[in-house]
């Protein structure tokens, strides 16, 4: 039954919270770009004191190694950054989806619980983050439902006893008002 309940929460849309997920992806892409720039800078720094000889046409050219290899290093880093960047975007989108999806469900389900629906259970997919948090919240809501149901039943029992003992009508009315308030505010 738990698996059946999870089936209806399959998400097909990977951008659940666009602002959060786009920021998450952007941060990883910026780290990747910074890594590429750092790679070029370190290569240039470590080859600065060396010379390289090469032939351009029929002339022998001697120049600093850092200047000789700069175009190749930059081109290699740009291509690598673009290829790895695609993978970084896909992976961070999938990871952020595992975070944003459950948070979206939490927001919707907790909003419904806050409206008084104590029968509501928070369902998230297997493998999503916050599974233990969802279980703990479900347990808390269930216990609250049980306790409030007990209070509701106690009020009914006390109201019956008040009628049987012919207690003042104002007391009976107050008990009934408490029961109506619970019924109006909570779905038990």
C-alpha cells in the first residue's frame, strides 16, 4: 500500500522550484568555470620560467613556454569546461530535483495540515531527501490526531454525564461549543 501511495507522486517536471534549482546549478557551473580559469593560471605560472622552441615554417622560434602553449591550454579548457558543464548541469538538476521536489510536497502537505486536516500524510518518493523528516512529521500528526480525538471523545462523555447529572445548561453549552470548535477546526 505504501508503494501504491508513492506512485501517484511521480514527478515528470524536473524544475520544481525554478529559482532554487537555477541558483543551485549556476553555483556549480561557476565553480567549474573558476576551476578552468585556475587551471590556465597555474599552467601559465608554472611554465613562465621555461623556454620552448618550435618551427614556424622554416624558422626556428624560441619563446616562453607559457606564451607558446597558451592558445592550446585555453582551447583545451574551454572544450573541457563545455563538456563537463553539460554533465554538471544535468547532475545538479537531478540532485536539486531530489531536494526541491520533497520541499514542494512538504509545503503543500504542511499547509493542508496547518488548515486542520490531521488525517493528512506527507508522501515523498523513495530516494528523495527528507524521508526521515516526512516519517517523523507523519508520526507527529498521527499522535496529535489521536490526542485531539481523545479530547473530543472525553468532551462527548463529559457532556453526556452533564446531561445525566442535570448540570447547568451553561456548562453543557460550553462543552458542546468546545466540541463544535474542534469539529470546525480539525479533520480528525
